[in-house]
């Protein structure tokens, strides 16, 4: 097994999916891991995260976290403060980054 990317398409609160993806990415650090935020998952990119989500975002700086910029624009999030842990990527860059991983898990 090689590097794995976890695609999060649900919001960070009200579901355990984003929390699970961040934890799973931490467990997969020895083989390489990333978290890709898409659709409602981009809400995790906001800088004002509180509690355990904020702790997880910053606890493992080795985890690559990137967000789909068009998903953010659709939700009006581009004018908000974004976490410095999250890199915004356009459609092409987002797909290319995901293709760089051997496995993908949709959360």
C-alpha cells in the first residue's frame, strides 16, 4: 500500500466523517497521507474551527490538507479567513494532486 488521500465531502460538524478522516490520515502518516476537502467538506478549511477539530488540524503538520476552490466559491467561503493549514486548489490542481496518491478513501 502506498500514500492515501481521504476525500471529505461532508461538513465537519454534525457528522463524524471529517473527524474520522483526520484521524485516519494521522494513522497513515508512515505511508503518506492527505485530506482533500470537497463540497461541504470545505467548511473544515475555515480558520475559526474550535475544539477537537482545530486540535487535529494542527496536531499533525505532516498531513497535507487541500481544498477544492470551486466548492469554496459555491458556498461563498472565499472571503472568509481560511486556516493556514489548508491549501486551495483549482479543479485541475485538485484532481492532479489526488492522482498522485495510490489509494483514495471517500469519507
